[in-house]
C-alpha cells in the first residue's frame, strides 16, 4: 500500500443530518445550515431493533439499516432515495447452512472503497464478516474470515463476549487501498487483512487484556471502537475495554494513550471519535469502569475528553452538559463527528437523548430527547 | 378453507400471519400452494414456509434461521398443535398458524 495521507477538506456550510439508530426504530435529526435549529423526523421501522444506519458517502443517497425485531430474524433494509422508500435485502447476512452458526443480528455497516460503488461490508453478532456487491440487496460471507481455521480461537464461542452478544464492528477500509482492511471484534481484538479479506492476522500487541491471566495474549482482546485518525489512515485510535490506544503503522504495537487520563475518570468507555482533518485530535466519552462496572458517566457528571496531540494530553469538555445526576451510558456507535469547519461532535445516550456541539466540543446542548435507547449516530451533510 | 389437494399436485394451505410479519403479506391470513412431490411424501410445515417465501420473498428467513431452526420467539401450530419440527406433515385438514410471542420491553 502507498503510505500517504488522504486529502480532506471541510464540507461546505450545509445542513447536517444524523441517522439515529435505536432499539425501537430509526429516526433522522436534521439541522439548518447554521446547525442551530434541529428537526426530528421519524420513526421508520417502529419497533425494529436498528443497530446501525449509514449513508453511502459515494452517492449521498443510499442508506442501509441493519434491523431485526424481538421475534424475527435479522435483515438489512436499503433505500436508494435518502430514506423515502425502503426495500429489504433479498439475501441478508447469514452463515453457511452447514456450519451451525446463526446470525443473531447485523451490528455494523461500512460502505466499501470509493473505487467499488455498491460494495458494502457488514459485521454481525456473533462475529462474522459479510460483503455485498449490489448496495445491500444480497450478502455473501467473507470466507477468508468466517471460514478461517483460527476463527473460533480468535473469537471464542458464539455465546461469549459482550452482554448482548459477541460482535464484529469497526470495519475499516483503507481509503488508499481497497484490499487493506481492519476489523474489531468484541471479543477477539483488532485484525488486519492486506488481501481484501482473504486472510487476517491479529494486531493487538501492546493492548491490555486484564480479563485474561498472565501476559497479554496475541488475540482475544475487547476493542470497543476503532477509527482511522481523520486524514491519516496510517494511524488508528482504539477505545478498548482496557484503555485507550493509538497505533502508527507500519508499527504493529499500540501505544497506551489512556494512561494520561485523570485517574478519577479512568480510561474506560465505548466510542472514540476523530477529527476529519486533524489526525492528532480525538474524543472519548468516559464510562465508569470501577467495581461492578456501572458503565455510566463517572460520578453522574458526563463529559467528553479531547486530545489535540494524539493522546499525550487530554482536556475535559463539559460546557452545557449536566453538572450532576446524569447517569448516561453512550454506546460504541453512538458518538460521531461531521466534516464542517468547525467540526460538529454528537453523541446519543441509552436514555434517548442526543447532544451536540458545533464548536468541536467546547460547548454542548441537547438536540433531542425522549427517544428510545440509542445504539448509533451517523452524521451526513 | 383448510388444506386440500389441487389438480396441480399441490396442497393449498391456509396460514395465519402474526402482525410482525404482515408487512410481507399485507394480510392476517393467506393461502399458499405447497407442492406434493410424491403421494408418499405429504407436504410439511417446512414446505409451507418455502411456499410462503416464494409468494412473499424474505419472510422465511425472519421465521427460521440459516440452520433451519425456528427462531426462539416464533411458534408454529399445525391444526392447533404446537410443533418446532419443520418436517411435521400436513393433513388434509391442516391449518398453519404462525405466532410471534415475546414478552418484556
């Protein structure tokens, strides 16, 4: 692959649309040009468990939504007209019949490389990787992962892992090389492929796994969210179950950047968000990982923490957020950024509130409330 | 109407559809023709689901998984009797009822 940075320019001053995936359906939250007024629309798929909804940046109008209901099996809905009409996938992600594995839900959706219009990837619970070449109408398992002889060793059993099922997430496609991919798995760790998913290797050196005895293993870790560092796809940031990390490729060792977080706050959380143009800027949203792991805002005082130097130092940002008794949980897909200048930062809580900042986290205000449990936010303009 | 053989060597089966699946059928009750492959091979519940999927693409995968097992919160009644076995044969009086049963929030 070519080791170059990717040019990134601010988006022109246009309205921002957030796709809000919740445990009870899909909503959209759309701003005015100033990002001052916001309008909530929906629900679509009321009663469906929508884990992720994503707009295709290659055409700006194709939306995919990963959905299931409590009763019914998982599927993918797709819209070619920005959510006005939807069709269901004719062959949703499903494991091979002979293998004994069952997709509980599709958890993560990633549009493919810019050179491959119509290609999408999906990560499922339990951990499986799927590819569509027709904008989500039909899905095939990526055999290089799903049938890899080490897959079970990497992932553990299909009943292991996070409380609502082990999952594949953070499918990242190198914008310079469509064959170069990363995935994150809870549990399993971060893995890399340089041959479009035909083979994979673990990439977890330097990452703690406190839930295993002895020295950290080669795999079996619990990354919660992995992101490219804005315009530099040679750098990745990771919010892990056991800390916050940065890696600068071609190094294969992650650096612990959570150690510099305030001890009273800790380095546990679910999402990590990145600046689209500044690879040294990132945001985390700490959750209480003490004692029995409440996974709520520490002390009931929510804040994001921003680093402007790649994780060497952190600054608390909480202006506009509640000062007390706000016991929020924010999940791994539920914090995102837009590409405007200054950048907008948004997060959604499991108690159904969306908070946003149009000045890169300096101040926040509540944009929507009374929604269901929010799984994911994706910004589009 | 209950199950009956047609001249095209098929059995027409009445199927009751629960509300979570009516986005496919548009109706609370539908009839499907289940092919009879041989006189000694009566149509089965699995055949009903395959016929449903032919008429309403995608509905089968919402009911059974890729390992041909009923999803946990789906129940099937054939002639009023609960079954989880897709090989359950249909009789000439069979009616299939699909129930989506889920409690909690």
